[in-house]
């Protein structure tokens, strides 16, 4: 399936991918959960962004997996704050 270039989904997926990579970086430099909230916030940005992309593309596998991830991260962030 051909995806349109530089439409809304293009920007959202790059922001989401950047959020996930930033989350991994923060997780790798933190000691014993030092940056727990920042890590999970960046992870949420990435997972929620991919949920938006899944909805824009109407890709059910992305929608399903990222809905579960978004729900889990909302709970984690709620508990942390």
C-alpha cells in the first residue's frame, strides 16, 4: 500500500518515532528510574502518535497495539503524578 508523502501522517509518525527514541535514550541514561516520568511521557508521545497514524491510515493492527500501549501509559503516568 502506497502512503502519501508529507501529509499529516508523515509529520505525526516522525514526531512519534522521535518520542520513542528519546524515551529509549532517557531510559538508558537514568539510574533506577531517575527519569521515570520523563521516560514515560516521551514514550506516551510516541505510542499516542502511532495511534493517530494508525487511525489516519485505518490500519487495525497499529490501532489495536497502540490503543493498548496508550491506555497502559495513561495509567502509569496517572500513578506517577
